[in-house]
């Protein structure tokens, strides 16, 4: 895919600081603060066109060094998985490393890619790939539909790597 920068931006790690809560010598993880941090830190990566909603980190795990939380972030019509790794958990501020746990593609970018692969006679064809954001894994395919007049044909688009490069299969 020619627009490699966008998926790479999303896949880049973000560092942040999350407060721990609790009392006494046994503080616990403030899951709400982690969720708020995830939503706030990733909003800019999706841009103004996306609606970044709430994050959800299920469970109430015990706070420990290097712990990994699997969370999801609502982005427009998709649920985007993230992996958060927490460090310095015994200080008053926890450092959080944020990483995507899937490949996220903007449907508009995939549609543009497919449209560019079509013969010139189909330059005005409509391409639909579903949701605004497509969440998938390397090696998987995304199904799109190319429509021109009364004809509609399925097109499979393969995710080649974690950078979000794609090809038509």
C-alpha cells in the first residue's frame, strides 16, 4: 500500500504516565485512568475524521512490574485491540507502553488502493470494503466489492505486513 505512514503511526509505541490508586502499602491499578490514557493518547493518531470513543481494559489484575493489559478502543465503528505494558509500577506514577495488537487499515485507503488497480475503463467504479476502520492480522484478507453499473464483483485484499501494506489476491 502506498500510504504506509498512517498504519505505521498507529503501530508506533506511545509512552505515558498513569496514576495508581489505593491506600496503604498495597496500591492497585487505576483501570479507569489507564483507559482514559489510552483513549487520549491514541486520538490524534486517528485524526479528526474518526470518532475515538471509550477504551475498555477488562478485569482487575494485580499490579505488578511488566504487566500486560489487553484493552480495546472504540474508533468510529471498530473495536481496536491494544496491548499495554506497565513499568515502574511501585512508584507513584506508572509508565505505560502502548502498542496495537492488530493491523488497522482505514477503509478509505483500501478503497483508493483497489480503485488504482482497476483498468481505466472502471476508474469511476464504486469500491466498498465495509467499516470505516478494518481491524485484521498480517496474512488475512479483507473483502471489498467493486461495483460498476449493474455489475458487482468481490475483491480480496491481503494484508502483507504489520506496516499495513496490502495487495490484491
